[in-house]
C-alpha cells in the first residue's frame, strides 16, 4: 500500500517540479515579481513536506535549503541574481534525480548532495540565514515575547485522511516547531471497539500557539491537507497568552470536559493579554477555502484502454450497420442509426480526453533554449504562441524528439552570436518563435528563428557535391529546400556537442511521417528560417471516404478531400503527363491502379478525388466511391510497415480489410519517382 502512495507522490512531485521550472523561467524575466517568488516557494515547500512524509528524507532536506533561500527572497532579505537562477535550475535537475532514485547510501552520491547543499547555503549570507525559522522537527527556536502573537487553531481531519498517507500528528509536530504550543485532543467520536476501523481517523484537535511567525507560515503547515481537513486559524492576541496560568487552567479544564475553547473565553481569562480585548476589530480569521474538484488524475494507460474500446465499438457498429442494411427491417435500421450517433459522440468524447495541450511539453524546450544559449554565449528568447492547442498524447510523445532536434539546430546554426547580429543591424538578442494553430482537421506548428537564414544556392551546391542531384538539374526554390530532408545531406561541416553527430533532417522528416505528419522548410538570408509541421489531431479513428480500386477497398481521409468528379474513361485516356482538364482548370492526378499495380475495374466511368497537398490540389483516380466511413486505423505490423503510401488498415463491417492511404506521402513519393525517371 505504501508503495502505491509513494508512486502517487512521485507523480504529483513531478508536476510540482514542472511548475517550479516554469515559474523559474518566468522569474528570470521578472526578478521582482512577488507572485512568482511565492509560487516557487510554495512548490518547494510542497516537495519538502511530501518528501518527509513518504520517506524521501534526503529530498526533503535538500529542498529545505532551497526553500530557505527563497524565503529570504520573498521577505526582501535577498535579491534574485543570475547565479541563484542558474543554481536553482541545477537543483531542479538534482531533485528530478532524487525523485527517480529515492534515498541513497552510496558515498559518492551523498557527497554530491552535500556539495549541492553547500552551494545552496552559500547563496544566502550568514546574517540572513540566522534570522530564518528553523526547519520543522529539527530544532525548536527560542521564543521571545517581543513581537510574538498567539493563535487559536482548530484542526478536524476527514475520517479517511490516513488512507491518503497523511499523518495528522506531523501537523502538530510542525506547529510545535514554530513556537510554544498547547494542544487539546478531542476523541468523543471514537466508536465502540466492535465498530472501530484502525485506518480511520476519529480525533480532532485544538491548538493554542505562540509564535513570531506570520499567519502565512502557519497556513503553509496545512498546504497538503487543505482538502482533507476542516481548519480555522484565529489570531487571538499579540504577546504570549500561554504565559498566563488562567489560560493553561482553562485549557486543562476544557480537556477534561472535552469542550472547545472560544476566543472570547481565552481573552477574558488572560492576564498577559495587552489590550487584546480592545483590539477585537483588528483580529484576523483565516478559514481555508473550500476546494471543489474540477479535474481528476487518471493513468494514461486507462485512457489508452478507453480509446481502444471505443475503437472496437466503432468496428462493431459498422458490422451492425451492414446487418441492418441487409436485413431491411425499419426498426433495426433506426436502432443502428441511433447507435451510430451515440458511438460517434462517445468517440469524440474519448478523444477529447486523450488530447493534451502542447504547453505541457514546451517547458523542456524553453529550458533547452535557455541552457544551450548560455553554453554558446548567445542571448536567445523562446516565445510560445498557441501553447493551449491540443493534440493526441501519442502524437506529442512522437513529436518531442524531432522538435528537440529542430530547436538545437536553430540555437546552434540559426541564431548568430550577439556581436555578429549587431553588425547586421539586428538586436543582440535572438528569438525562436514556437507557433501552433488549427488548420481544418490538422494542427500546424511553426518554428521560426530570426537568425542568418539558409542560402538556397549553398544548399544546391552542397547537394551537387554530395552527388544527391545532377549539376544540370533545374529546381524551384521549394524543391531546393526539400533537399535538406534527403538522407546524407548536412549544411554543417564540423560536429558540435549541441547539434549531435550525424542525425540529419531526414530523420526528422521520417519521424514526423510516422505520425502521418508533413514537414517543410523555408528560409531567407539574413532574416531567418521557418520549419512548418502539419500534424493530425489524432491517430486512432478518422472520418474517411471508402473507395474501390478494382476489387480492393481503400480509405482516404476526408479532411484532405476537396472535391469528387465522375468522368468517363475516355477523358483519362487522352491525358498527357497525368494532367486532366476539369472546369477549365488543369489538375495533376495519380492513377491508383498504377500505384497499387492492379487492372481497370470499372469500365466506362471513373472517379477523380481532389485532395489538398501543401499549396496545390492533386487528383487520385479510383474506380468507385462507396461513401463516407468512420475508420478505426490499425497499425500494419512489422512486415508491412515499409509500405510508405499506406498509414494503416481498417476492418470493415463484413470482416474484409481496407487500407488507409496517406495522401501526403503518396503524392510526395510519386513526385520523387517522376523526378528520378526524368533524370
């Protein structure tokens, strides 16, 4: 059971670390922002308290020292510097490692931790450190009457708090560590032994605390249990009420009678209270907010299972439709139609759950740009637009490595050194813009840098020297930039630690292609380079058009289709170079019978499906259009995965297989084939 709680703690802590990293990047841009500083402090406080609770004691101790530094900062006793920011980033990496391995006994590992702690401690001066409150359960500070306050705190945990791994006694320990405390325990709710459940919590407490700490520091003690306890904090008086014998007597009497003390009783019995009754209007009462759960944490494997089940339901629903059509019973047809509507709604809901915002993965890119720019002595800002755009989590997982490679290239090759930028009339600070937006059923991602750009003539000459093209070949500007994605092409002579060794843009294009995406490049000398990625929102289920080529069935994604034309066979027999004239416009087309090496199936009439490809339209020639079909895309398996024109397969209602055509790859491969034939 404890392992389950530890796993939950690690998962939630990784979220806290992510939030900490994001806040630190924001703080680097606005070092005086108190809200960001408070956000960082609370994230560290959460990590510290949770670590001690779940056995990550080394993590708790290490984070305590970091928390100390940021407590000095939020109390204006220490200023945010670049050194503090950099060391905190290093510390975050160390925290990630500690979450992964837990507490260790290895001497080398312990020495590394000690070195880190020493570096963190040096960030604060001895005078400031001496004024800091001591860590919980380490040393109780000496209490002074001067400037201290007395608080009445009521703690009533929910009955199931122990099941979540929370021990309420730790809360009482933390309060004791803050000053002088007197605690009354109430146990009137403890049931008879026959009804007693040892994993339930039946007690609640009342605490009188005298401390020099602020009310916010007391609230921080309860940061983990805001949703699991009823908590109220009343400031009773300035000065130490616990110095009064009458107060102690009142609390002892209350404990015997098992009754709650009120603020008024305590103040009236106090001889040590200095004008406390007259300051009634100045009291502070803090009732922790009621928190409503607006979201829940679900294991990603459960979401994958849900999507798979919905996919199977869609397949079975297709079988039901076929049965209803063959049966001809109006009642069965109506039932099949209603189930189809419900399955479509369920499909949309399931996939909306599996979509996650790109922002969740962009933090690592911000961190990458920051670290690499400092390593290369460059000043680069990473700007995000459209981070709230959502994609299937499986697509985002496959997208991470290509984006990392593209960004590394932009930092290493694209953005110039500051002095070089100044000579070119630019700002010394370079910019990499990540921009995402919806375009129909696709998501477009643009990565733009304002660096030196790429010379098309340089690319052409490089391709010639590597034997990738002939010197006499005529290419358009777009076709020249496409050469960058050929295997073996590189614009950089020397290998660097930043860009890696031998991994080119051909790998990026291949990785993007594996998730049915497309990538293109454009650049202008002196102004920068733009890489554009076109991505599907999901991989598992698509709305498709079912077509026939001879006796075989294929599915074309509807999102790519512009128009459908029915033409006689004679029209295509007279075409030149696979270009057809329709409504006074010429369209290049691909005969799918040639592509899939099959014979003419429909004599007399053929159908041309116009699909979008980049900035133009290309026709796909088929024998017959059957109709719209909700397609569950299944992977082809390892034996057929090299079929580049096919992205998957779908099981039809009658049990037959229809292959799903990747129109972008089909058109791209056909263009390359024509080019090679011509040359």
